[in-house]
């Protein structure tokens, strides 16, 4: 197996891009990633997308997007694992390069979510849960995460205010990210006084509906300096695991075993410990999600995630800054693109390109992307060389 | 939401809480499966789950999907039945403030929703707090 480097990243406008079709949203980010390198061709491409079929009535994205990228006939695959589709596409590209099968591979993610109304989006997203045994009974994603939150509160004393601090922290970071969909700060009171979606989750505990894409170019580390003059970033570790998609089939609702297993693999491959990380981008689709994820990643002890944002542990300047990009909460959450966007942010951190939100001297950064209530999880660890 | 074939094939679970018991290790599966993840066994016998259980967690849906929009706010819950099997369902006839983790419930057969137009009415299980019984 060869070492793999990320040599180029691209991320474009995120938000409600009513005037732009999915193919253009993808191509803008993909071209930016290519322009970030000196490559003159691609050998292959993987695109993560959760459900373009339900959002825009279009499947067969692999071929459509290769064509519109000006790469007709390129081997291309579309990867789906709910909201973890993007990171899983990156994993596929990683192994294609690591194996020696290809040298220059694009990994990307895209989602166009605003062509349907709120109800259409709720339905499309709900397909990441068990259609017959969860959704049939009227549960929604906010209510599934709410049930995880209720258990976490019961077991560990986590409060609504603790949850609010996650949103406040991520908006504070996102305010320093010009690309974020909601690049402004919010207060704890604003979160707690926002409308209740599913008790105890307020609307400001939830990530938004977003159109957006992200892309990265991978190549063997030994060739990387040929294709970029920027600081080199190595993929040091990858982990991937699944869990039941029905939340009720897990012993503990508030423990993300899939993420814990994926993280264990990634740490082992990278040969580092959670304490060695300088930054992390994690899947805060809801505020409670970030709390559970940092526990599963070993960034804090099990049960201690609730107070991390409030105490500043996970803020810029804290022990381990989490979601310097603003996270899904402030930056936006075009579901299939999120996992790749996390890799874009950590790559920029390791290259020292994050401006006001830069973590000084960042050498190791982690990304964690998950689908549904944690039924799929992919963890990457990146290293500045 | 469902075609009638799709609806009909789930009826044993939705109407009668029919689970499958592994003949090798007695693990219960709801809904039934074809292979046991505990012992690898492929032979099962039908098992009617207990209708008694307790609340594992719950939430109140205040913004619901279109099929349930007339029911909001409604309570959803993960319930653990006496057999140890867990399932997701609504809690009927209760106020949010009456819910708590560990609250004893009984599973009842109720209407879940309607498909709209000339569609079929969906039935299934809901939990009811035992203090009302
Ligand atoms: Zn068995």
C-alpha cells in the first residue's frame, strides 16, 4: 500500500443556491480543487451524494458529473451512505490510490437540497432512518437525536444550555469562515428561545438545509511534490464502521459505537492518540451529535462531552478546537458534501491557510462524518508533512 | 407512504408484535430476520412479544412530516419490552410532562395515520402510559 496525499481542495458557495443546478454546484468546487494543483488529468473520480433522486429526481450522477466536469469517459462512481457519503467517497479514492490502481483521483461530495420544500427535504433525509420501523411511526431526524439527547441528559446531567453552547461555539467559528451559510454569532439565549422542533432540540440545535459541494484531489505521497508547491498533507489514517440504522436496536442510544470503532482504526493506522490531535471537524448535524462524537473519538471522557463547548475545551484556543469551519451548524450541511468539506477544512488547517480561524502549528487533524443516527461512520486523520 | 403490498407484509409485526426467536440461542428479533447475529443460526420460531415495557427515551415532535402534520405535537419513544426487545413508537393519550425514562407502558393496537386521497389507513402499535390503565 502506498502513502496517499491530499494535493488540492475546492469548496465553493454554500447556501440556498436557487439559481444553480446540482451539476454546476459540483463542477465549481471540482474545478477549484483541480486548480489548486498542477495535475493535467484525472485517473478516476468518486462522488458522494445521499439522495439526488429524492432531492432533484436525478440519479446516475457518476456519469453526469464526469461529463459536465469535461471528463467524459472518466471512470467515475457515486457513493451513498446517507450523510456519510462524502467521507466514504474519499475512502474509496484513498484505497484506489493506495493500492496502486490509480495515481490521480478526485473525491468529491455534492447535495442540492433546496429544490424541494421543507417537507420534501424532511422526507428525503428521513430515508436514512428505518423506513418501516422508525419513520412509519412518525419519528423525524430531530426527534431521533432528541431521544439520544434525553438519554445523555438523564445519564450524565447534560443540559439544554450545554447543547446551546455547542451551537454558540460553532457559530463563533463560522463567523470567521466567509464560506459559511450562516457566518454570524448567536447567543445562548437565542438558541434556548428559538422554536422547539423536537424536545429538547430547538431549531438552533439543528444544522440547516444547504446546497453545496466540496472536492479534493488525491495522489501518491511520493508524487505529491510534483503536483503542488503547497505544504504536503498525508492521509495518515482511515477508519470506517457501521451500526444499526434503527436507533432503538442499540444498547445505549447516546453512545456512537460506529464512530468509536472507526476512530480506533484510524488512530491505530496513524499511530497517534486523541491527545495528539490539533483540530477536528466532526458531524454536528445536531448540537447533541457533537457532544456524543467527541466522546466516541476519545477527545473527552465518556459522559463528559456536555460541558466541553461551555468550558472552551473545543473552542478555538482551547485544548482541541472542534469544527473550526463552523461545523455543519454554521457552515451548512449539504449532506453528501459534508464529509469532503471536513477534509477540505482540515487540509487548509494543516497548510496554515485558515486565516482568523487558524489553529497555530496544526500537525494532526481529524474528520468524522456519519450517516443517520450514526449507522455509518468514517474517520480520517490527516498529517502535515 | 406505502403501497398496499408493502403495508401488508409488515402486518404480523405491526398488528401482532410478531418477532422471531433463534432456535440456536433464543435471541429475539423484531422484525424477524433470516440469520442470527449472535450464533449464526438460520432457524427461527415465531414469538409474540410481551405488550408490557418501559420508556427508554422519548421526544415530542413539534414539527412533523406531512403524513403526521395533523397530529403535532405528538410523543415518540423508544420502548423496551419485557422480552428485552426495543422498538420505536408513539406514546398515545399522554402529555409531554407525564413522560419519564423508565415509565411503564403497555403496547396497544392503534391507528397510525392515513395515506390521503383514497389510500389505506395505517395501523400499528403505540404505547400507553400504565398510570392511565
Ligand atoms: Zn442465535
